[in-house]
């Protein structure tokens, strides 16, 4: 008998079958068999399939045992639970309203929990409800419910009767679209005894005793959540016959984000003369946390250990508090251009809109208070958007493609848009010039080359009719190769127009003189000039309107008293644009800075290469923008 051994390290079906066949052929009993032309072929198929299935299942089982390789959601959730992480549920959009009730008689007025408001978004009606009751007294005779929160969705109440004899009883929120941040849990003593105690969500295990009225929360099957209670040692235990009352809001998730106008559906305490004013539009609606997000956030949450010490701790906690953020960054105030000590700056980019409302910022800061260490004070600030303006000329070989120049132009714009969405638009999204050029070249096989130039742009909102100091930070070195570079044509700075207080006629602009003055901090700086155009010629009104720091990319405008902001590209504007040329084609975002390619105001020209194309339309270009 042969001593040939089976190969057991290969789990591919064909290789398993081949290994089994080789093994049998080396046995003296089966040396003369035709394994493909006999019943042995079927037996080998069965053995190979069985081995392949077992190998696959073993591999899947091993993968599902670890958080970074698991793919089934319930396994990911279970593994995250072992490091004390609870995934975020769906989030209901919420808005902040001022509600004034007129012609009220009496000394107090109560708006009950569940009061319904409606709003229309994109032609669809949505219901918003209050998640608590509000009682007010009049101020100067006016009954005003100010800054009340309303949530999109339906207020639902679900009850369980506690049966301590049922070891499998679970208190599950039956809807997968329940926002657990709106969940209110209370326990009634019994059907007869209606005394009710409110339970709060346990934020941790510190200071939880056997009498603490807290509940715990975990995700279970089908994206639903389970409420569970203590065992009498760690928090208070439920008794047989208790009634668990769950109140929560079931939402349509993201669809009502942006709702701005609200009407009330019913009287308040019988009074119908009601005025509703919107303090902040609806925002915050978000889907439940994804598997990828759980894998990413669970280990980070574990490292925070329910305290905020490092900037990454704050990023992790804010991501848990406000899951509808698309990007979060935190840094110490001492890293600012003007250092602020004892403050951690937190920058949040929401999924809807560009900035958070003040009420949302305040709610995040309030939620962070239990985690703050010593005297460190968190502060929520808005992201600063730096636009990248591209000017790209693309050459293609018209002999090797049937596509027209406009078609290729459209594909190139799609390539640039995809790069912007996939790589930029986040706090750590670095603009890599060579990578974008490569992507443009690879857009179509007919493209031979592209020459792409770039500028960067920021805006600031002036305070009208006041002499103000303005600081604008590009935070990237600016181009200034020699002293006085391009001074006669305005240097590297271009601005949109504005008028100065006291002069209702002339429109002014800003440029720089390219001066290379060396300061004690070794930075190179030039002067910013204010000018107007007289018959197309720059006439300067102030040659020292400010300073441009070519080393750091900081621009300071001194004592600028703006009365009117001119239109930009034919559209009314409240901001002034400043456009400069960076020293490097790679642009790096710093701290609260986000880079975005301004697709609409970039220029793409596509034309056949006259050296190889031989096309009759050589020299004809297709652009995508106009300039102010």
C-alpha cells in the first residue's frame, strides 16, 4: 500500500477533488480504476463538496469570532457589547420652536407631551411631536413656550407586564425605526398600584447601587433594541407584576431634515390663537449605525473609558452623541493662531447643511459634561471650507475614440467630482495634485495629457458699516517666488468687490504687492492693497490695507469699513471672496479646515491634440465656467 498522504491545505473544490483522486490512484487496490468514467467520480464529487463546505464554514466561523473580520451584524453587535459599546439607533430629525399662545386666561399654561406640529418638506407632510410637557407662566402678559424641541415621527407607548417566572422574558422595543434617544422608561408597581417610578439610562457602572433606578440598553435581532434591568446587586431589580412602560418616537429618519415651517394641529389647553416661530430648522435625522461604523467606533469608545482626556476621546464621544455627523475633528485651543488655553475645540460637519445650529451645539456640550476632566471646557465651532479652483486643459487623441470632446469633458468632470467626494470634504482629506492628474488621464484611454492649475479660495462675512479687523487663514504657504512678484498686475490675491462706507459710487477690490518683508518669526509678508478700476486701470486708495503672510497663508485686513457687498458672478452675495495661489500644488487641511473642489466655478477645457489627432475641430475647446 502506498504511503501517499492527502493535501489538506487547499480548500478549492477542484483541488480537493484532484487531491482525493491522486490519493486513491496511489493505493494498490485502485490503481486500474478509471476515476472519471466510473461511479467513483460521483463519490469524489460528494467528498470534495463536503470538504469544501466544511472548510468554508470553519473559515466563516473563525471570521465571525473577531470584530474586525465579522460580517454578520448581530455578531458585530455582540462583539462590540463585550467592550461596552452600544450602536446608535436611528435618529429623528428635530427642530427648535417658539410657540406663543395668545388671549390666555389663567396664571399658568401647560403644553402636553405629544403635542403635534406638521411641516411640509419636498411636497410631503411630516408630523413633529414634543417629547415632554412644558408648563410656563406669563412674562409681561405673554405666554411663550420658547426653545422647545419637537421630533419628527409618532409618539408610541408600549407596556410589558413583568413575569419573573419567565426566564426568557425580554423587554424589546418592537420597531427598528425607534429613536432610542427619545426613549422614556418608567415602571409601574402593578395593575392595582399605579405608583410609577422613572428609570434613567445607565451611563456607566460607577455609583450604581442595588437601589439605583436605571436601565440598560442593547441592540438585538433585526436592528431592534432591548431594555433590561439590574439584578438587585447592580441597580434595582424588577418585581413580579411590575409594568414596564416604554415611550419613544418612531421616525421616518432623514426625510424631514431641513423642515423650516411648522403649524400646530390642535389647541393648547383649549386656546387656539397660537403663533409658531422656527428657532432652528429640523436636522439630525440619521440612519442606524452601520456595521462598518460599529467596527470603527467600538474600539475607540473602549479607549475613552467614559472620560474625555485626549482629543480623540472627544471625537469618539461626539460621534456617539451626534451620529448624523459626517466628519468630526477635535484639537486643543492652544494650537490656534491665537492660543486659547483650557479649551478643546470640536468641529462637526453635519450630514445635512454645513453647520450645526446653536441649540444642537449646546446639547452636545451638555452631553459631554459627565466626561470632562478637570477644567477643560469643550467648545463646538463650525468647519472652515477652503475651496480649490481648478483650471484644466485636457488633450485627447481623436483617432482612437468615437467620443466627442463634450463627452470626454463630462467624464472628466465626473472624475473630479468623485475625487472630491471620496477623498476630500473631510477634516483629514489632503488634496494630492499628482493623484488627481493621474485620475484625469485615466478617465478615458484616448486622453494623452492634462495641464491643470489651481488656486484656493476662502470667504468672509463682513460686518457692514463698521471699521473692523478681519483675519482669514488659508493655513498653507502662498506663492511668492521673488520680491515684488507680479505687483504690477496685483500679485497673487484676487478679491470680489465691495463698497466703502462714505463712498456710494466706487467699487473696490484687494490685491497684494508681493513685498518680501522678513518678520522676527522668520515669516515672509507683503502688503495688501485696496484699489478701484478707472478705465480698466488699477487706482490704489490704500497701499497698506492689510498684511499677507506668504509663509503661513494668513491674511489680515486692517480697519476695513465695508458698506455694501457686490454681486459675485451675477448673484447677490453677503460674503467677500479671497482667491490666492498656493506655493504647493498639494493642499493640506489644518484643524477645522475642510477642502472642497469648487466644481461649478472650475474650468475644464477638452480639445484634440493637433500633433496626433489630425481632427478638423482642433483648437476648439469646451469650458464649464465663467468668472466674475
